[in-house]
């Protein structure tokens, strides 16, 4: 609808040059962002507004680092072509970017011939449009197929995710059942506790009853004793009464008888009373005894019941314990299943990310292929144009000759022309047709010599005029053609180019002797497959001298058993010993030769391994990869080899290796002299193959201010260190989280244990890219901007020492706190704040193109911090305080300026100390903490070391500034270690 309602803009053919370029310059930014030079250049080349040199400069210039800069430079070149350049650009936009064409010109795009400018002929324009439409259709089909594959892949991933979600739902159900069983187990344990309490109460009651029974028994015993005493007293009283009675009867007088009778009566009364009281007491005691016996029987029965219940409870407890063990095992199994499902989901997510990355890579590859096709087509068109021009030139030269002269020359040499032609037909050598050899004769010519010359290539070989050559000239050119064909045959195998095949030791010499020029015609009929090219030449040894480098070809089966090497990346890898009778000894390899390069074939791929700067470990690995025919490039350095041997014999050095690395993980001290190192330590590796170890290096710690080795020991090599780094990362990822308070307390005291560093370099060891196969070579020779998808973790990174100048710049982080402290620090003696510069548009664009703009300011347009402002302050011999962020570090490193980076750690407590300063600068404590958390992970990605200040090492702003001055003074004396670009 928008396209139908679009109003027609002015006619472009009626507009002048200045109007057209004014229209383009108004939309220059939009064209630079959306248009791709590799798509527009074929049309512009065909319109003859850009040359081949312009195309190479646009696409291959190193100063043009991105697509927008290439497009802008292309517009500048078209501006020099005047009106034709503007019209051709708009025509190309109408073909390839119709929407952009509409936005620029205000006209609807159309492919009608009348709408084009006429810079290209109608037939050429139609052909170009057909190719463009065909390419777009193919691109659309490929995009649809890719979208179909991606949708199918996404559907399969969604089904897998659905299955995983179902498994997670099942695991959740199992977890809910587990929780329910746990609650039931807790209730049962509570019931068991209640039963135990009741049992204890019963035991207490039983104990009290036993005590009461013992008290009753004691009371009964006392009562029995009292009864016995009363009975004895009664018997004694009866005996005395009888005795008194008898006595009274014998000797009592009549006067005393009434008194005795009264006493007798009183005694009898008391005796009767006693007889009446004793049975009652006895009954009471007997009844109490019977009740005590009954209660004892009941208690015994209750005790038996309680014992049975106790046994039942013990059995139930044992069953519950067994059930608890089963449930704990199920819980562990469910936990493992949940962890496994989580890992699977993580793997699937990673796979989806990889698929997305592969899809993006496929899109990039497609765009690059389209650009390459366009470039090839443009080159093809250029060659066609050159061919047409050459043909026209040849036709004009042929037309300049008179037919009479051609007729006379044909009559004079007619007889001679027939005999060489017949003899040449007998010759089995048929030279390959070449385009330049057809330039001498016009195929449309009607000269009388045409029927006689039936073989145009034979009659026009390397001839520059239309007259037939003489027989002697034909014979000489026939010999030259044979020599060229032999040379072309010898160059078919790129891997064996320039070498002579030497068979295994012990085999017979089957080299064919070199053929002389006299009998070349007898052997011309041999095909390339029957006689290999390297059998056509024979030399005493497979040695080719290229300056000072010797290339030797031989069978390298078990190459490490044929020769022994010493040295390293500092001195070079030298041949130390050669086994007598081996293939290496046969071809003449001797000790003292430096191995520069190894070529071999592995898995039907040609491998090229450069050993000139590799370590001894890498060199031995590379030589161990040779399994068949190999080519060694050697350089004779006998003096260097003898110096190395003297150093090894005098124990001055242990090998020829010497390089510095930055450790990206912490390693504790162990047995066999293992060196304890921390993350971000600098090590000097002096031997990559120490004696007695397979996967270790011999390294030393480095003095921070001088290149002096301190404590030395053994550290894991790159590959074992990579495994240890992955293991440390896995332990960190599966470690249980502590509470926030304890984590804060630990985080203030612990040091960094792992630094995650990845690289995009492809190869076995990113520290030394020494192995190149056919795929790597083709990629490097092709598009250098192709994206690399390989990524590997690095336990060590190579570093190079840099000695800082008098005063290094200072960068304070986090940036929120740095803005507050920069002015305070700049007010001290020996420090100055970096001031921004206001540049014009042209100066800003030029410095931005040269990467001299460090950071843009927020104050206004074209106001920025430049490299010149930093250098101006450094020339004064004082520290330049940088009010910038982390992005300026790499730009400063490119200019060989290495700033002192200080990161001030923050916590809630330290942020409160700066509350007043933050409020003055319209900042809050939360913003400071957020900035600190976001910038701290970015420090590990810097190619240099930095200094961290603990949040508890200062109490106020004055003490913090004092600490910063001390740190700057200490960092100024240290060596700066810088990592190379890992991507």
C-alpha cells in the first residue's frame, strides 16, 4: 500500500551532477549502514565507473576495518567519476536495494530498460539483471531450505524439551510423594515419642507402687510385732493373775477379798476388751494384705502388657528405620536424576546456542560466497572485455595487410608448408590449445592458405603475424612446446613439487634416466598416469637448495626413532642424533641442522608444521605425527648448535625453551617439587620436557620489578593444566551456596582462584599456532575477515614484558567512584587530569578512522578524549588521570601506552563511607555497588594485570587517596606484562 501511494520524485536523468551528489550525500549515512560494497561493485564495474584497482582497494585495504568505512570510501571514489558515478550508484541501488533506492530518491524502483541511465548496453544490462535475479532466487531457495532444516531441528529440540519437561513433572511428583512420606515418617516418629513417654510414666507408676508395697509390708511387720508383744503381755498377765489368785486364795484375808475381787474384775474387763480389739485389727491387717497382693498381681499383669507393647514398638521402629533408609536412597536417586535432567537441559540449551551460532555462520558464509561469486563474475566480465578488445586489435592488424601480399607469401611457401604439416601430424605430441596462440590468424579470414592449414594451432603457435612460419621455426617451437609440456606435467602434484622420490631404505633404485632432447618424440605418447612426473627426473639425493634452507624428502616412519632433537623456541630445534642405517641417515641428515618446517600427509590431507619458533614439546609432538613420506626443511646452524650443547653440558640451561606465561588458575604445592602458584602470577618457563616427567613444565616465578627468576619448580603443562582448569570450574559450578553473610565474610579474604580466558585461534595449542592443513591455508588465503567459531579455555596465556616510561597514566575503577576521585587525585603534585578536546567533523572522522579517539564525552558533539591529549600530559613527566572507562585500555595498548589500572572493591559498608560524596555528584550507593559488580568481571578480559584495593583497607576518602598514591608509586616500578590478541 505504501508503495502504491508513493509520489514520484524528480527525474534523475534531468538532474545535474551537483544535485545528484547532494541527494546522495543527504542519505550517505543510511547508504553506508545498509549497502554492501561487494554486492554493488559488479554493476559499478560493468558500468565502468570503478576499476579493478579500485575494487581491490575497497575490499582489501587494511585501514577500512568495517563495512561502513568501505561503503563510504566507495562513495568517495564514485564522487570522482562525476555524474556517471552518481547515476551508476543509483541504478545499482535500484537493482539490489529497492527499498533504500526509494528512501534516497523518492521514486519507485523498476527494472524497465527505460528507467536505467544507459551507461550499460541493453544486452549487457539484461544479462546482468538475469544473473542477479537467478542469484537471488538461488539465495532464496537456500534460505528456505536452511529455514526448513532449522525449523525441523527446532521441532526436534522442542519435542526433546517436552520430554524433559515431562520427566521434570514426574520428578516433581516423586518429590511431592517423598515429602509426603517424610511428613508421615515424622508423624510416626512423633507417635513413637509419645509411646516412649507413656512407657516412662508407667515405669514411674510401677516404681511408686513397689515402694508403697514395701511400705505396707513394713507396716504389717510392725503390727505383727505389736500383736506378738500384746499376746506375750497377756499371757504374762494371766500367769500373774492365776498366781495372785492362788496366793490370794491361800493367804488372803477376808478383809482383802473385796479389793482382790475388784482387781480381778478390772483385769477380766481389760482382758475381754483386749480379746475384742485383737480380731478387728487382725481383720483390717488381713484385708490390707489381700488388697496389696491384688494390686501387686495387677501391676505384674500391666508390666507384662507393657513389655509386649514395648517389643511391638521396637519392631515398628525397626521397620520405620528400614523404610527411612529406603526413602533416603530414593531421595538420593531422585536428586541424581534431577541433576542429570538439569545437565541435559543445560546441554540442550548450549546446543541450541551452537545451532544459532552455526546458523549465523552459515548466513555469513552465504554472504561471503555471494560476494566471491560477484567478484569472480566481475573478473570474468573484465577478461571477456579484454578478449574482445584483443580480438578487435588482431582483426584490425589483419585487415591492414594486403590480400596480394598474403597470396604471394602463400604461393612461395606452399610446398614447404605441406611437408612440415604432414611430419607434424605424425608426431604424437599434441600441444594444449592456448588462447594467446590463436591470436595470429583470423578464423573468419578467406585467404587461400586456409585449406592447406588444417591445424590452426600448429600453424599459429606463438606467432604474431598472419604469415605461415618456416619449417625451421616449426621444429624449434615443437621442441619448446615439449619442454613446456614436461614442465607442466611435473607441476601437477603440489605436495611433491621440486622433490625427487626416494624409496624405503633397502629397495632398488628404479629412477628412469633423464631423456635427451633427441629422443623426446619417442616418449611423447606416455600418459601422466602411466609415468609419474617425479620419475622423469633423477638426482643423487632429494636435496633442493633455497638460499640457506634445504628441503629433504624421505620415508619418515617412526621419525622420532630415526633422529633425536634438542633446543626450543628460544634457540630453535636442532637434530642431535641420527640413527645409523635409517632413512634419515641415508638422505644425509646430520646433527647440527635446525628443523624449520615439516610437511607430511595425514588422513589424505597435507599438513604443514612450522617448528622455527616452537617449543621442544611441540616439536617432538609434530615429529611424532609423521607416519609416511615427509619433507623436512633444514637450515645449517652448526655454531648455534655447538653453543647450545655447551650450555646444556655446563648446566647453564636445561633446554632451549624460554617464554613467559600468565597463570589463569591457582595451583597448590605438591610432591616432586610442584610449584605453588596463584591466579594472575607470571611464570618463566625454561623447559617444556624436563627429565622424568611427561606432562609438566619447569618454570620459575618472576620478580615483579626485574626480569629475575625467583623460586622454581614443576607446573602442569598446557594440556594437563587445561584439564585441571575445567575440573576447577566444575567444582565451582556444583559447589553449594553458603549464606549471604558468610559469603561476604569469605569473599573479603579469599583470592581469585580461576580466570576464564578463551581464544578463537584454531590449532592444537593456541600458544603456538604451528600446524596448518589445507583447510586452514585456504581460509587464511581467502577472506581474512571470516569469523572463527573455535573457542578453547586457556590455563596459561603468553605475555611479553614492557618497561614503562617515566610516568604511566592512571585509571580508577569503578567508573562511578573514579569520577569522584579523579579531580581529587589530579589536584596533588605529579598528577594532571586528562582534558577533552573539541574537534571538527573532519578531524573527528579522521582520528576516529586512525583509532585515536579514546572515548566520547557526554558534554557535546565531537567532544572526546584523544590519544594526543594523553601523550601531551605524559611528555610533562607527570601521571595522566584518565576519567574514562575500560574501553580505552586496548586503544592505549595499540599506541604502546600502558595505564595503571586500580580497582577499588566495594561493599555496603564501604559505600556508606562515601554517601556524602555520592550525593554531591547525584549518585547513590546502589548505583555504586551496581557499577562495581558490572565492571569487576570485565577486568579479567583485559590483556594486562590490574591492582585491587580491598574495601576494608581504608576508612575515609583521605586514607583512600593516600593508599592510591602508594599503590601508584609501587605499580610504576613494576614490569608491565601484556597478552597478545587471542582472537
